[in-house]
C-alpha cells in the first residue's frame, strides 16, 4: 500500500485471510501486506519533493497497490500528493520487475472530468495517460461517475474494472430501514442511474 491506502489494504488482507481460512482451515492467505515507504528526512526534501522506496523484492510478483487518493485521516497530504505517490510507486514496482501491477484506487481522481465545454482538459484522459505512462497493468475502482471513462483507459490499453457498491447499500437499507416511505436522492443525472 501507499501511505493513504494502509487501512484499506489491511482490511482487504484480513478478509482474504478469512476466506482462505474457511476454504482450507488455515490462517494465512499467502498474501503479504507491504508498504511502499516514503521515509521522513531520508526520502523527503525541503521543497516538498519525495521519493518512494520499496523495501522488499517484487521481482516476478503480482502486486495489488492500494491507494486511497482522498484520505481524510491524513489531511496534510492532498489528492495530488497521493496521486503522485501512486505514480511513483507503480514506476518503482515495474522498474523492479513486478510481473503484474494492479492499482486499487477506490475513488478514481478526475472521473468527473469526462467531457468538455471547450478549451478545457479531460482530467479523466490525463489520469489514464499518467497511469499508462508508468506501466500499470490494471486499475480497480468503485462506482465510476460515468461509464465512458472505461473508454479512456481502453485507449491506453489498461483494463479498468469498476466495481459497484449498489448491492451493499441496498442490503443495508433493506435491513435497517423501512422501504415503504424511503426516498433516495441523487446529486445529478449520472448519480440517478
């Protein structure tokens, strides 16, 4: 994980261990959680630059890099710093010969910038190109703002797997609230779907 993905990465490993233990009666799923390090002082510079350091070999490994770009637990690091840390980590993983790198990014940055009204950038395209430029093999995210974003990643030859939390929300609502007088509102047309 990167710094902003540690909590989610730990939960993923715990769930994998439970699943594996249920299947084979053992406590370990064979998955190891490691952090891509940015060591204060050693890997950070006075101007704000930092570098990512991998402490373990990843040669020939399949790596799932977990990074939450919007991290409320670390307000000192913003979306752009987390995004740059992710890009640097992917480059380090590929440079150290990881076999396959999947970036797990729950809230995909710039996914609301999927169209333009004129002289504007397509933030979604820029994000896809940035991840492609460092060699990511796959991106896993949740609840895309618009399905056409998959096309931007397809143009960069990156599989984008967009998972949906709808069923989790529906099950939670059914078990905790009465459906007779329930109203669900969306912030815009895309969210209504």
